[in-house]
């Protein structure tokens, strides 16, 4: 009976969805916008959205005066031809500017960029051709030109775009269904970008080409992602890829809401703006080169937005803090302009900005195992971020026995970073080779944690044993914050590790004590590393001093009877495996039981 009812409910949902799609056939624009929305946007760009429109129009002006990239065949990393992403990103600016002004220069620009994109002989090389990020971006850009400018394009250009969308969309569909490595990586940006592009292509063609199987597949991919996202809003890919992934997920869900009446279902969405807020550096330090914590594969600045992403999240969840952060980043001039046309669609002035002054200074993202703690919200505070959790988070541990999107994770359990007086003092390695020795944590006999040792995180090594580091405590009081992590489980059994528990006591704002309790099966060569942003010199009483531009960090070993402390330039590897060096403080001890206590003061 229940099954029958469910079946009839699903049938009626499908019928409603089909009716909605049939009603859209032949009507343009239909992607993100319809005639009514365009009319209201024409008014908004003279009032509430005037400043946002000015920035979009300037970018469209610039693009209209440029020629699109000429196809080039030189080798690119992983055969991805990522320069084509910029071509895909350019097209919506030109299409939107023509839609809102009727100015023919934008139409001509849009046609020129679209024809160039259609003419590229490959969209990615090898197995990437038609099945990677270059395709995801270009499908979306072309779909918007096709849909938004449908009646204005010449018949030739329109036909060329239609044929390209059908052919390239078909290749992407086959990859997403059968062959691409990312087809079941429900927690990874490649899947989201690629099938969001496929959705836009399918919806733009509706009425002229039957894309039902494409759209059904895309819906299934995003529904599986909804079921896989953890509950805490954090991203294992780091803040940079968070922006990238969220942009394409939000694009898809906007299209899906209009086309199918479907919305997100995961609790992750209601929390994820807070993840970006707590990964924000103290705002007095923001520059175009530095805005956020760079744990995992992450730049220190922005790749995508995130102003328009935060505004969309603010609008969907009536979140005044997300609205504030989006506004502050925008006003500071530190956002990335990649898709800022989305500001026009996603800024909702009915949500009033609220600064985070009254929010807790500590937030524990319990699923991923990430704690952000700061000494205040005045913009010049100190910031401590600590990580100790399974690669994809606790919720994913029992869900996946394969790599569902670990590539950008770092082998960094019990690692922490510190930012003070407007600059980094203890640092992450950023977008780099996956090595534990590039993090502020423990090595045993020179080796690190499961998953290390290659360009991309070795997910199977870490997932199959279900190695689950865990945060045992994250407590904040006005004077002292305490964080405790147990990373024992993420070390290989051959390490002989029986216990690695780290306790951080932060006497705010400028004294941090780190207590590490380590036990192994027999005496082993144990080493704790701390990487400083600036080089160290000897200080008084055996301490080390890392002198920054604004901050003097003093590093003191409080248990000198158990270990030796030294400083050197340690060898590391960047994201492509090239040599780089790191300013490294080493604590070394050969024993089976070691309690090490450090004091960091600044
Ligand atoms: Zn790292």
C-alpha cells in the first residue's frame, strides 16, 4: 500500500515536472531568468543593484573589446586545457549585458566568443576531451548565450551553438554515465561543475532536442550529492574549492528549482555560509592576495566570488551573517570576478547585513573535525584553526568504500595553523603534494599519515581501514580556549603508534600551549614539526624566534629533557612535485613514550 502510494506520488511529481518543462519549450529566456525577471532586473540595475550592475557591465565592456583565446595545442596539466574555462566564464557577462541593454556590441561579442568556443577542436585532451572542467564551463556559457540571446543571434550562430551543445552534451552525458573517473565522486568539484554544465545545455535545448536522459542523470547525481554531504557545512576540499563547488551546485539548484520545482535537501546548506565565515582571516588583513585559511588544496585568496555565493546562501536561508560577509568582501575589493554576473541574480536586499560581533568566537565543525577559534571579531584578532577528522568527514565514513572525492584532502590530522597581527605565523603548505611532513604534526620513523605520498590524497589507504581521527574537546571561554584531538587511528599500523593525543590551550590572545602525548609499541624515531611563515633565529633560553613583518613569534620547548628542538629549511614538494623549502621547527626524540609541551607566544 505504502509502495503504491509512493509510486503514485512519484508519478505525479514526474508528471508535474514534465508539464512544467513542456510549458517552457519554445520560450526564451528560461535559464535563471524569464521575461518577467528580466523586466524587474532592468529596474533593479538602476536602484538596489546599480553598483553590482556597474561592475558586471565594466567586465562585459572589457570582454566585448577582446578577442577570445585562439586554440592552442600545447600540453597542459592533466590534459585539461583549463584555459578554456575562462572562455566559458566570459560568455554569460556578454549575454547578460546585451539582455539588459540591447547594445549590439555585447551581442557581437557574445557571438564571437561562442563561435570561438564551438570551433575549438578539443575541449580538453585525451580522456578529458568533452568530459572535464573545460567542457562543464563552456556548456554552461554557451547554454546561456543560446537561451538568453535566442531571438537576437543570427540563424547561423544559433545553429552552430545548438549543434555544439548537442554533440558536446552527448559526450559529457556518456562520460557522466559510463566512463569518467568522477562519475560517482559525489563529494568533489569535478562532478558538480561538469553535470551542472550538462543540465544547462539540456534545459537550453528543451523543445528542440530531447535531453530527458541527460537531465534525469544530472538530477540523480545531485540528489546523491545531497545524500552524501555531511551535516556541518564544512568542506574537506578547503575554502578555495568550496567556492568552486558551491558555485556550480548553486547554479544547478537554481536551474532545478525553476525547471523541476526541486530544491536542496541536505542540512549542509544551512551551515555552509558559517564555514566560509569561520575560514575568513581577520578582515583588517584582507588583500587581493590573502583572505582565507588555506587548509587542504587551497589558495590564500579567492578563485570564485565568494560574494555572490554568500548572497545566494543568505537569500535562501535568510542569513544576515552571510549577507554581511559577502558585502564586506565585495567592499574590500578582494573578491574574484569569475562569475560576478550572479550578483545580479542572487543579491537579495531584503536580508539586512549583520556583522558577526555577537557570534561565538569558536566554531567546531563536528563532521569534518575542524575547529576555528579567534580572539574576537574586531578585524585584527588572532585566529587558530585546528583539524582532526576523517578525510571526508565522519558521516561519509560508513557511506563510501571508494574514493568519493578525497583528492584535495591533506594528510594533516592534529595539524593547526595560527594567524596573528595581520599575518600568518604558523602555516599550512597550501596547494601542495600530499605530505604529512609539510604539516604541524607528528612523524614516526620519518613517515606520516595514511593517504600521503602523491599528488592527490591516497583515499583508499585512508578509507578502507576506516581510520577516523576525532576531536575530543572544543571548548571556549572568554579567557581560554581548549581543543583536544586524537589522531592515533590515521597512522599506518606499521608505525606502531598507540596514542597521539594533542591538547591545545590558548590563553587569549597571545599564548598558546601545545601538549602532545605520544606512545608507540617500542622506541621509535619520533618527530613533531611546526612550520613558520618566516625564518627562525635563536632566542633567549633555548627558544626560537620567527620574526615576521608585524609579529615576533617565540617558540619555547617546555620539556627539554625529553626532546631536542632545532630549526632548518626542510625540503618539501609543491602541487606538481617540484622542490620547495619550508621554514621548519623540529622536535626530535627516540623513545616509546613522549609527552612534549610547547609554548608559542606572540
Ligand atoms: Zn596542507
